[in-house]
C-alpha cells in the first residue's frame, strides 16, 4: 500500500512538473509571436480609424507590464493561473479571458468527452467481436467500416451530414442552439434544444476516434489470444465468455485506458475545424478565431493551457486506475502486494 501511495504522489508530481513545462512553452510561444500585445492591439485600433503613435505603444506596453523581464512576466502569469485561476485579459478583445471562456471551455470539454465515450462504447465490444468471431464475413465487414472511419476526415463527414439534413429536413443543423435559444438563459427547454443539436458534433468527432479505437482493440485482442496464459486457461477447461473476459479482454483494455488522454487530445484537436464548419460558439471556435484571425495569443494560450491541463489530469487518473486494476502494473508498483 505504501508503494502505491508513493506511486500516486510520484505521478502527481510529474503531472505538476509537466504542467509547469507546458506553461513555459505556451508563454514562450506567445512571446515569440511578432509584435507585443500592445502593438497588436494598437494596430487593430489603427484599422478602426484611430491614429497611433510610438508614444502610445510605449505607454500601453508599460500599462500591460511588457517592459518587465521575460521571467518576471512568466512567473506572474503562472502564479495568477495557479493561485488565482486568472488568465488575464484578451490582447485584442480587451475582455477578461475567464469571462470569455466562462461555460465555453466546459461545453467544449463535455462535447469532446461525450464523443470519446461514444467511440469507446461502440469500439470496445465491436473490436472484441471482430477479433473473436468465427465468421469471416463479420470480421471483414467490421474492418471495412473501421477503415472507412479512418479514411474519411471529420470535416467531410460533417459536410455530408449537413447536406443530407438540408435536403431532407431543411435545416443545416449548424450551431449548438436553434435561433430561439441562442441568447436565452439556461432552462430545461434550452437544454433539450442543445441535446437535439449537440449529437452532430459528437457524432462527427467520434467518427475517427471510434475507427481508431476499434482497430486498437481488435489488434490487442488478437495479440492476447495467442499468449501462453490464454492457452493454459483453455487447457484448464475455461472456455467461452468466461475465458474471454477474464483474460484477453481484461488485459487488452489496459492500453486502451492508458490512451484516453491521447484520444481526448486528438478529438479536441479536431474540434476547431468542426466548430468552424458547424458554426459552433464554444472554445474550439474561439481558439481558431484567436490563432487564425485576430492573432490574440493571450486568449489562445489560455485555451491551450486549459486543454493541456485537462489531458495531464486525465493521464494521471488513468495511470492510477491502471495501477489498481491491472495485476501486472500493481505488482510492479506495489512490490507484489
């Protein structure tokens, strides 16, 4: 038990160090973007008809603290995030980033996690069936569907569904809410309206993820089926579903659980493009707006940090879960306990 606690604290410490390193990388990338935040903001104001001088830029830099050394600004940015949960202000929009992301990031995360669960709920049993079925036609059909899922990109699937919905139902299904509920406060009716439209981004994002997970589960099951411990179990008279779930299926799920953080990252990485096509108004759309249009690195850095922090936390949790449920990891960590 002591070894397991040590393992947990070690993983937590490594997760914290990883987060600090990510903070440094994100902040450094924000600094490497040509022009300071003051210059970008005043250049934006210049496009609106304002006359900007060098003195204006220097005054704005001093107001934002950009005249301070790099390490000082980095330390202040990190400490504000860790101790206050404050990401500062958007460089271009001049709004508090916490207010901008209020609800939007959680909405994006909920869509991404639901898409991930959707992919696993389908991929795990279907992957096991594909690897263990005695009917070649079933295995071939499932493999073809998974290859199709990998080959067709998410944005193309989104466009096809939008075209189908427009032709047959007269609604493109863009946006997370219908026009009647876009600006309305949250209520039961608004929530139901959200559910009636959220299935589309969830399905689109889960499309590739399901195909990848299915292929992974199938390959792991085929590999485990040929192991000596499975043959030994068969020799002891264990057959059928009891053999399947106690041995190859159980051991195959370890790598799948371990890849949850990676899969979540892959789904969230696809979210900005899907958000652009489906005209969504959540953090994915805000990220692509900040990176590709307004060059608002402060806002983009905050979203990237939140995403990375979520993935680091998910990886930490999956490491602990694996140490609990997998006998091989448990013995290695707990010294055979």
